[in-house]
C-alpha cells in the first residue's frame, strides 16, 4: 500500500494498515477484533481471561466474521498450562504477541509452527534479551498505557527512542496513542505500527458497558492512577472512588479483579 511501502509489521501481519487493537481480557474477543480486521487493522484475540475454551471458540469465530488476518496474545504469566500454546500452534493463526513474562520458551515452538512472534516490552534490557532469543518484533509499551504495567515507569517517547537505537527488529508503539497525531509521532520515533488498547475499549464495536466508554472519553489527561507500585501487579486504571481508595492505601487487595466483569459489562464503576 502506498505510504506504507516496506513496512515490516504489515509484511509480518498481512494487515492493510499498521494499526493493532491490543489484547484485553474479555474485551478483545471476536466482535471487536473482527471489526478492526474488516477496517484494515489487526485485531488480536485475548487469552488473559484464562477462559481457554471460550478463547478457542473466539478464534474459530473470527474465521466466520472476517477473511482478514488476525492475531492472538499469550500473556505468559497468566497461562495456567500449555493448552493455549498447543492450540495456537495448530490453529492456522500466523501472528502472536506474547506479554507478561519471558517469551524465551515460547519463541521456538511458535516459530516452528510458522508463526511470527512479537513480545511486549517495558524496558531496553527486556527488548535486547528478546532479540537475542530470536523474537521477530517488539511491542514497545510505555508507562502511559492502560492495564498491567512495569512499576518502573518509562514513557513511550523515551522508550521508543532508546529501543530503536538498541535493536533493528520492527517496533509497534503502545501506550498513550489515541489518534493520527500520536501515530505519526510514533512513526517519527522509529515505530512501524501502533497498538491501542484504551482507544479501542471506547469504540462503538467494543462490547463494554456505556458507563466505561463514557468514563474513558470524558477522562481528563490526569484521569488515571498507577496502582500497586510496590507490589504486583502494578496497573494504570481510571480514577474512580474505588481506585482512589486503592491509590491512597498504596496496596491493592487480592480480590480486586473478582468483579471485573461487573465493571466491563454491567457498568459498575
Ligand atoms: C483494559 C485493558 C486490558 C489489557 N489487557 C492486556 C492483556 O491481556 N495482554 C496484554 O498484553 N496487554 C493488555 N493490555 C495492555 C494493552 O495491550 C496495550 O499495550 C495498552 O492498552 C496500550 O496503551 P493504551 O491503553 O494507552 O492504548 C490491556 C490494556 C487495557 C486498557
């Protein structure tokens, strides 16, 4: 496509535009991912919900909803066993992003199955290790992004420049990108694609409740907290009465995500 000649992420993914919809537990399923694919971007199906059978079914559903290529995410620390990895290797999926943990043990089996593998990294050191291990590309995740985060915050701006200097593989910029200006800035810093999460949560085709979408589109630039910095997982979340309480206490109670579906689909903020 004119304008993106020589773009290595497009060559790897087969998408028309270098715009990737981020994997997100329960949200990044066939309705949203297939809409992104039909529009020429790359939809990614999540497996972080841990619902292995449901995620397998979503991958199958994609083929009924679009002829375009799509990807799957494997969040390494959240996988209970190797069921999802084994399924992906025989599923015909040709693009996988790994995240949350070291991809070392996953790169070999995925590449042997003919699958292109990108890993999400929050630091230069992690990027260099992935390249040594044979990764095909990197999702460079700056601290502006929503969801689980490295507690050592490095912005997308700083991280992209540093990783671009250190490695030659294609880079996908993620964290804080929400429009064409952000995409252009990422390309100026050496990225060949962008991955957006929060922006796609608020899209019309996203399955989440209107309360959640409204909270995103009305949030000011100061509208998020980074929670649980001294423990794990550290996350960036929208400011609400509940997240203010967690922020002020400093630590996140272990049952924090127990009712996440009431937020996503019931709109209980
Ligand atoms: C609600 C939500 C859930 C997420 N879940 C995952 C996940 O399961 N796996 C993953 O690799 N990244 C996950 N992420 C991070 C995204 O992949 C992406 O890198 C991030 O959203 C980019 O920043 P942005 O939200 O500013 O666009 C999640 C992000 C959000 C907002």
